[in-house]
C-alpha cells in the first residue's frame, strides 16, 4: 500500500509538471495573431500572452464554467456585449468567438479599455486585470485611494488576487524581467 501511495504521489507530480511544460510549450502558438491584435490596441504582446496562458492555455476552443469562450476566455454577456455596443456591431455568434482573430480582437480591446480607464493609476495594468477577471463593478471598489497606491492588497476575492499576481509574474517572465 505504501508503494502505491508513493508511486501515486510521484506520478501525480509528474503529471502536473508535464501539464505545465506542455502549456509552456504551447505559449508560442498564435504569436503573430497576438502581436497584431495587441499592437492594434496599444498593448504589450507579452501581457496578452500572459493573459492567454492563464485564461485558456492557448486553446482556441476552451470554454469556461461561466460561459467564457476561446483564447482570451471572453464572456458573451460581458466583454463581447460591451465591444458590440461601443463599436456599434452585432454580437458575434458563439461559433465566431472561437475564431482566434475575433477572440483576440475583442479580448485585447477589452483589456486595453481597462488599462486606459485606469491610466491615472500606477498599477493600471493590475486594475485592468482585476476588471478582466472579476468585472468592472468589483474593480471599481478595488481602486486605491491614491493614484500611486497598491491594488493587490485591496482585491477582496482571493482567486482574482491570485490571478492578477500570476498574470503579472508570467508577464514579467515573458519580458525577461524574471
């Protein structure tokens, strides 16, 4: 029995390591599409890649538990509806949202919109990521009192705080800072 437990623990860790390695190997997928969409919206492609790494693991057919779709896990009733309303466009079909170019266009637009919204804050990217993950109403509550205040300590949802920390860490890794 002891052998089985030790083998299971070792094998389990091995699977986690392999899954992380596979995810890391996939993170060069869609490089040109990411760069083009990021550039159209004034975003650093490394930031977009970091978001995609945690949102979908670079799987264009990923579906989230709350209805999120595609590479950037955009929500039809959230980012997609906002994009359609502001751009005076029809809401794309669910099928269309799996198209990497469409998904990247809307996801990058939504992320850039958040960064512009919080541009006066030193941690505008962190606020925009919190908005991307938990919605605008919550991110508004998490703005620091002063423009150069810290954001992470104000995020009340642990999952969102972890998401922002992990995306920022991956972003720095892609930029070669870590």
